[in-house]
């Protein structure tokens, strides 16, 4: 039970909201940040105490008082991590009361391994600018945690899918594409399994630990689209060679790295049993529960 505990989320996005809902369901209170007044209203409607943070001015110290659990999912910018830059002094004061802190990063920090395996001990080699910024943010938070005593855990997330954000939906909307690049594989994770990993970390805290958060099977993206179409009883979209796909620079950057991500640590150290160990279980469940 989380009665008397307070979770503060810097960045109440897709993954943080699922975790926040679970935290509140166990009796805890939840607060977090949004970038706009519209987002603030949305958070309040979900029972989350909301504060606006656009990456510049720090929150008032009162906003963070009482925090026992801290989650950072705000993406870093070109100038570094905005949360850390604005709140170092406040967080130093609050560290004695914080029982657990988590930073949501990305498996993109490993860069391209040409389909090879990576673990949490693999040296980082980010392939694109946004992954490079994540690696720098990880390092900055780690340095701060060591100096201040913040009980920080880093979670490197694979491609996230779940309700409202999945290949079933894109197939139905006619936006799915089966882009083929020889040897390309991606790792992914259902948003509910992310929350499960965070809960397991809170139950077994290990400050300084890093965890890969992905399911048990890396797979080519076209296979996932084809399986989604199969579940829907629809013809899959035709395969398109990567070289002929005319992708935007942002979309193309996702195909610049291929790797298989080991999730052994979340299983062995945290005792996690994934609800959706592959995309097949995840997509089947989404189809049964309304996409």
C-alpha cells in the first residue's frame, strides 16, 4: 500500500500516467507537470495535482514537498536536462525524504549493434542526436545522485506501445507501412509492463541500478504489422524497401540502429513476469480490450 506516499512525475506523459494510476490505486497521492494549461486540466481531471513546467522556471519548492517517489520522464533538450537544471537546489533539500527515484531513458543510447545483443553493461554509443542527449542526461542525473544521495534508478525503455498507440490502430486507420530493411530488428514494451517494472523496482530498490525495459523478443517491424493485420482479418500492407520508403529524417532515424536488447536483469533482479512477453500477447490483448 502507498498510503501516505507521494509520487511526483516530471512529465506526465503516456508511460508516466499508467504508472501514476497504479500508484494512486494503492493509496498514494500523485502530482506532476504538464507544459500547457490544457495538459494541466487533463491531469487534474485524472486526479493528479498539476503544475506547469515548460523547461525554464523551476517549480516552487512547495510543489515538491512531501515527495517520497520521484519519476522523471521529461525529455532532455539541446541544452541538457531541463528538470535537473532547474531543480538541483530544491531536490538536494528533499533528498532525505525521497525513497525512490526513477529516470526514464531509452535503449537508443546503445546505438547500432547490427542486430547484436546489448545489456545494461554494454558501453553506450548513441546513434542520433536525441539519443545522445539521453545519454548525457543519464550521466548528469547519475552524477547528481552520487553527490546528493538521491536513490536514482535508470530505466532504458524500448519502443512503447499500448492502448491508442499500436499497430492494430495504424492498420485500421490505413497508416501502417511494412518497411523492410535487411537485418533490422526492434525491441518494444507494452506500457503496462513498464509500470510493472517500476513497481518492482520500488519493491526492491537498488539505487544506482540501470534496467533495460523491453519484452522477450526483438522482431522486425514488418512482422508486427503483418501480425496486427492477421488479427484484424485484413490484408497486410505491401512490403516497401527502406531505400524506397521516402521517410522523413525523423522516421528514417529509427532505422539507423538495429540491436537485440537483453531484459535479463528485470527478470532476475526484480522478479518481473511480463504480462506481454512478446508483441503477439500484447496485440491480442489490445484487440480484446478495444485497441
